[in-house]
C-alpha cells in the first residue's frame, strides 16, 4: 500500500473543496479529493493506498463528504498524529479506517509501502522494516467500519 503524505491541519476544505459539494456522489467526490493540495492525487491513488497526515487531520467543517471522498478514492486507511474529533466520528460513520499513531505519522515518508493491521493497530513500513503500534478501533467500532459504516448497521442496532 503506497503512502501519500500530508502535513498538519489538513482541513475538510482541502480534502474536498466546498465547490464540489453540490453533489454527494462518491465518484464525483473521489475525482476531486485532495486536489487543492495535490491536483493529481485522485489520478495517482490506487485501491488500498494509505494517507499519512500530521496533527489535527480533518479539522474544519463537519462535512461527512471529506472521509467519503477519501474512501471513494480507494484509500484503505488514514494514519495521523491526531484527528479532529468530528472527522474521526464521520470516518466511522462512513466506514473509513483511521489510526492515530504519532510515531508512524512522523517517520513514514511519501511513497513508502505500508501495511496496516486494523484489528491490532500494527503499522508496518515495508520500505524501512519498521513497525509501529497505533490505536485501533475497539471491536464494536471495527464492526461498524467493516460493514461499511453506521447506516449499514441499523438493523443490528435495533432499527427497522
């Protein structure tokens, strides 16, 4: 899984610019993901790739479009030093794996090859041979993400 690395305070407007929020179609959002940071991101990212961010990843507005754009590009997981709380929750709601791991976020470089074991939180940088222990979701949240998000769990949680 190839790494795309971004810095601190990557806000939701940078993840998916507001000018593209007139549609909520996942393919439309994916086509414009991260374009204000890296115009070619959507054309370079492949299914299973990883985003690594710094502190406060996903800060800004509360739009669920941001993690949806990332997931719709095929990104498997986002690793960061820390996440904005609303982004953290929105990622769970739409079924995107995110892992807080300050050491990995600082050490992993652009284009490194990384494997993430989401159940244990172990992040292995195949390029350097270094492993890190991130904070995995607890099992009940892993279940939500594995099912593709909260809406896919409504019956399980007692909805109709």
